[in-house]
């Protein structure tokens, strides 16, 4: 079966839309031709696109489109909930990728007949904004009160929102930007957030506890896992040490009879600064341990069996294995801490695994999650000697006091323990960093507020089975994180955020929170804003009636100093939908990192309060990198600024102005790949791709300038090649729709480009020029071709519209002949199922095979310079007669496809074949009986055209060079009449 795919290799005539070159005398007939008329500008010159686009946004009412569609009566609604971008400075290409993908989705759904619900939002709290607020012009931090910080931070966030909002609007993102946006700093939003916090508290899901959390000394606050990034090149100071075992505790090991000086348990750590608060050594009951004696000293070292060889190498002297025991034999064993001389226990623990370290794990409960569990299970009081900034406190002793983790703490501890050190070295490994300050974090126990995710994670995981996740493979990371997540630290020790609404009794330390306090704070926050938590006293913040009922005074309580994690802020943003009576969103569309962030925090808070996920579908996109796949960075100088893409950079030769649609085209081409490349050459290709489509559509529109929808020809009256094109157009339209439905926007562009370059430009437009230009304006043959071009325009405009709305609106204005209409106020294209009849492929196959033979013939540069005699079998002749009923014709559908000047159709072999003839032999399978195809041979005899060139149509069809051909004379005669 013939398909457009075979057209890839065909050498079609030149696709530029110009007439054949001729002598000046031919111009006398130019006024009689139906030449294309279109004022669509095809130029891609720097700066021209953005000028057109800004005008189009104004004329087509981009700013009013969202409001217009909300006023329409539509049965279906599509809800895309906007993940709030951070109000933290200028927008970057990551913003463009996200916002434009959302807008493509919304515009497609709008054309499909949906009413769109899309409320843009901003995440306004958080550390990065606070850090910028407290910095002076020279970048140094300054001491400020919480209220001063909050005022400056709010101003910075508001300014960022204005800059970002202006950019998003310039990108053509459809929304009600003036009246319908949400901000996590909004008073109503914060009131709803207080309600959510209390609901979770009532359900026993929110609790306060002293636990190890990821702590950022550079930010002086706790962090959630979603706020970490891992540096694979971090270098720690690693050290192996021998901790002396208490001899009397080793009776179960049966080594008392041995001659030895001391027994050492060998441990390894990459955090030497935690050794002063070591409170246990953990082992595994089921591992095998060896006792090795150094005969030169009499000392014995204990380690896991598979670590023996490495220990020998570390000590650089021979050791003898004197015993092997299972880990359980260390039950009851003790050791002496070399710094404090405390006698401490060996304890069994499952987190001790074979092959990692020495088989013994140094345990500092204040600085490790597993360590903390061991201490909790064994009633060990936890020691903490490091403050908020990672500095040793007075409790650490005079030598350590003031030493800082990550600077001089490790070296000081190692020096103090030098008698116990076996070996030390630098160790490069992946280590968690604060994602905002880009500095290492530590694990540090502190009193924090948590959500008990352990109670809801199973339900959250189960609920994801009802959520469609695209791409499919991307969901596994989120599932793994949810399954392992036992708690979520939601408190932060900063000023810029929503305060955790809790008061503490000054004597007992017990937390006070109930419906009365929450209702009172909601009123205050709604009236005065959450600043009142810092500006008002406890007397003003606590409800008087409640205090009377309790028999207490406001002076008995003090307000808490923590704020809520910003992931709790954004994770509660589904309340924006509930406010509008929407149970859950149809779609959340964000970057891959949100599986550990917003997707997860939204899911957990929604499951905890509403028992359902907040979304029906998740669509995930990747991250923008430069053309070499490297992360963009100002220091490297490979940052692509979306503003420079649109308006041009300082050097317009290196950074030309491409306009908005090139940025949107790039976004759509990105598909949902994990890494999205962007750079000068990629943007230039996007610009060229759009230019090619503009150029072809200028030709198409120019040839239907005198055509109206009421002049569309019935399908059964169309020429065969026109039906063939509608078949290809039908398949294109179906695939475009399927691609939009599956969020494969890059495939949409690929389909449109392929159709434009191969089916439309190289094939169809090149063969129909004569029919369009030279027949009578209202000739049915011309109207047949115009019918196809009309449908091509309709489908192209709507296929392009979600991705490049400026180009689509521009085309629509020329197409609809109206300056005020918008393509988005119409509907998605409707397809006539008659176009889908694949019988046209069988019917067209032999003629397309012949065209291919002619186009590839080395001796045939321009088929129009030849007359064709087509000799074939009766079976094939019967088919070809439906393309050309006459024996000879210069204007038949067959002649048009083959692009010769004349075609002579015969079943009788010619007696003589002139020497100057080009003879082409071929064969094509044709349907003889339904479902049965037989190869039918044919011979193409191409001889130099017998007639002269017609000055009007530029084909060799006239008997007299001074007079137009008969067809042109007929057209001219009608015109004169």
C-alpha cells in the first residue's frame, strides 16, 4: 500500500511558490492569473516576531480570554491546579517550560469544549526570600527583628510576583492575572492553612517531639528531605579508631585466659565531630566477628570477619586471628569512652550491615536517625552539645567550646583522640546539602513539630493507583519515598512564614492548641495578617473567654517561635479548589523534583483530611540544561534568559529577538524528557521550523483568498489527488489529537512539520499551482483544490493554536477574514469520516508510482518540458481512465500529478519509439478484485514537448507561441465576456 512515507525520497519540483521564469512579454497575462494574495508576513528577521505578537495579543484579547471562557455555558470543566512557583526573583527557562506546558494543555482543552479552571499561584514564604531580605547591599547579613524581616521579605516577594506575572502574561499564558491568583501569604489562604493544621492535630497526626532532623547550620533551621540536594563530591574527614573494651564484660567471649594488654573495638566514622557524644557501639547479632592479636604489643582488635584484611593493611603489621564469634556474644559487653571515661554499652541493631565499615557502628543518638532509635529503645538519655549554627556549646568543654562543624571541629576531636586513632583519611562521598544555601547540613536532634506520615503513608500509596501518572516510569521514586517516610518535620526556626499556632505553658511546657485558640487566631490573621503573631502580646492572641474557663491567665503562656515548612504551605493549596467547590484537580503538572516535594506534600495533606488524592493525573516534565547537557549557571555563562529569547540580548547578532512563539515551540518540542536542551543553535532551529510553516501557510492562504466556506465542494466531486490529500489530512488530524491527549506536544510539531514538508509543500502544493493559477477563478477543478487548502488551514490553525497561539491567531485572522475573532472562541476541528476511506490509497498507488519514476529519471529535469505517452495493460488502463477520460489531455488529474505538458493514454504499443524519447519501465500492484492485488506493468515514454510554451500558463500546450493555449484562451474569453 502506498503511503506518504514513500514520498521521503522523491525529488519533487522546486517548492518555492514562484512562477516559472519567462520573458517580460509574458507579464501581459499576469493580471489574468489567480495569483496568491496574502499579506501574511513570512519574515523571521530579529525583532519582527515580537512586534507582531504584541499586536496580536492586543487585537485578539489575550488578557480577556480566560474571563470570556469562564462566562460560557459549557458542560465540561477542566481543572489544572497551579503549583506555586517561588516568588524569588526573575523568571528563568524552568518557569517558561512549566508555565507554557500548562498553557498548551489549557488552550487545547478550551478548544475541545472545556471550561478551564486555572488559578495561578505563588509560594511566598521560605528561607531564600528571608535570606535576601536580611542581606545588605554588599551581601552581608544584618541583625533584624522578626517583624523587620517579615516586612522586607514580603516586599521582596511582592516585587518578584509582579516581575514573574508580567513575564508569564507576555508568554501568552491564559489566566485572570488581575483578579484570580492565589498567594500563600494571602490572609484567607493562611486562615485555611490554620484550619488544616488543627484538623491534622485533632486527628493525632501532628505531634511535637525531640528527634533528629536534617539541620542546616547555614540557615539555622530544620529542613525536610525535599529541601536537600546531594553533593557527590563532598569530602569528609574519615577516621578509624579503637575504643577500649571493658575486660570484665568479655567473659562470654572466653578470652580471659589470653595474655593481652587491651581489647579494642574498631569503629569507623566520617563525622568525627560527633564522637564526643558517642553513647553506644552497635553490632549485629548475626554477623561473624574476629578477634585479632598484635603479638608485638599484646593488644587485641575486634572487627567483622570480612574487615580483617583491611584492618591488617591499616595497621601495617601482622595480626593473628585468635577467635571467631557471632555478634550475639557481645550482648552485655561494655567499653570505655576515650574522651569522657564513661562506661558505655554494646547494643544490637539491625542497621549494622555486613560490608559497611568495621561491623561496629559508632552511635551518637543526637546526630543520627538510626542512632536515635537505638537510644529510644534502650532508654538512653540523649546528649546534645552543638547549637543552631553547628558550634560546640559550653557543655562540650573548654577545648571544644566554640569549634564549628565543617571547619575546625573534626580536626580538634581527632587531635583529642589521637591515642585511639588507627587511621585517618579524606573520604569523597555523596552528602546532603541545604538546597538554598548550598552548604552541608548535619543531623541534629531538636524539638520540632512533625506529621506522623507512618499512619497515612499506606493509604497514600494505595490512593496513587487511581492517579494517572505521565510518564509512567516516573512514579516509582515517589512510591519508594512514601513507603519509607515515617514522619515529616513541618517546623522551621525562622521568621518569614506562617507561625505554628501553639502556645506553651511557662511552667509545664505543655502545648496549648484547641478550636477556640484557632478560631481566635483565624479572625486576627484575617483582619491584621499573620504579622500580629509577632506584634501582639499573648493577652491579645489568646481568647479571653477560654482563659476564664481554664482559670488561667495569658501571662501563664508564651507563644511558640516556629513557623510552618513552606511545603506545608504549598501542600495545602488544594484548599483554593475547595473554596470554589472543586473536590480535586484533573491535573497537576510540574517538574520531576516535585515527586519529593509538592506532589507528595499535597497528597499527604489531602489524604489526611479528605481521604482522596488532590489530583486525578500527574504530568511530569524535566529540567532545562544547556546544549551540552550541562546545568545552567551564571558563573559558567551558559544561562539562557527567556527574556533574551523573546526580546533579544545586548548583542542582537548573538542573541536575536525570536519572539514568544519560538520559546513556546521549544517548550513543546521538549516533550516530557528528563533533560531539556536549550541554546542558540536549538532556538535557531525552532525559529526556522516556524518560518517554514509560515511560508507554506502564506501560500495556502494566498490561494484561498477568494474562497468561502459555502463554496466547499462535496467530497464525491473532488479530484482523486484532492481526496488523497484529505485522507492524509484526516490521519494527521487524528494523530495530532491523540498526541495532545497524551501530552506529547513535541510529536504534534513533528507531525505538522512532516506533513508540511512532504505531503503539503513538496507534493500537493507543487502539483496544483497550474490548477489554482490558470483555470477560471470559479472553475470546479480550482474549487476542488481550494476545498482541500481550506480544510488544511482549518486543521493547521487549530493544531498549532495551543502551542503557538500568536501564529495561529494571525493565520486565523487571514483565514476567517475577521480582525476581532479568536481561534480559541471556536471549537476543535471536526473531521468528515468520508476522508478516512483508505480505498483512495489503492486508487492512487499506480499514478504515484509513475510520478516517482519520472521524478527520479536522470534525463528528466523538468517534466513540463515533456509529453508523456503512457502504455499499459487494460486493467491498469481502466483505473487510469478515472484520472483521465480523454486519450490525450493537458489538464487532466493524471497530467497534473505527473506534471507533464500532455499525457497520452493507450493500451496499444507504439510502432516506433523516437531516439530522443526517455523510456521508463515500471510496475504497480493494483486491486483487480477486492482484496487481491496484482502487479501491472507500464511503460512511460517521455518525449520533448511537441507544442510551444504558452505565455500565460508556461506549459507547452499552444500551437502558436504568440497565442495562449486553448485552455487559457477559454479562460480569457470568459473573462472578456
